[in-house]
C-alpha cells in the first residue's frame, strides 16, 4: 500500500457576529471575516492567502451571521482559488 500526501493544504477561519441596530429594525445586521490560506506541503510556502469581510441583513441573528459568513467565504475562496491557479500556471 502506498500513502501519498497532499500537494497543498488549505485552511480557513471564520469569525461572525450579529447585532440589533434600531436603524435597521426589524432586521438584524451580521458581520463576518473569513481568512483562507493555501500552503504548499513540501516547502511550507504560502501560495494563496485571502482575508475578506462581509455583512448581512436578515430577520434574526443566526441568519444574519450566516449570510455574512457565506458571502465572505465565497469571496475569499474564489480569490484564493484564482491566486492558486495563477501560481500553478507559473510553475
């Protein structure tokens, strides 16, 4: 049996919060920050790294934070994927 290791490792972290703002009542605002990084396993070099913030406006706190997290995650993931693709084309 042969074991292989991944050529790249991707990690992500998410921080989300929500708050009630009288100016947007009855809606709740949510904010989220997502950080994504892709590391080349063999060298340990960071080949793609993105950090993105987003906001959401929903009827409850969980939905607002989730909406913001989804938007930030999609944006950061797409940007990191484009950066990784450019790196791979250069090698």
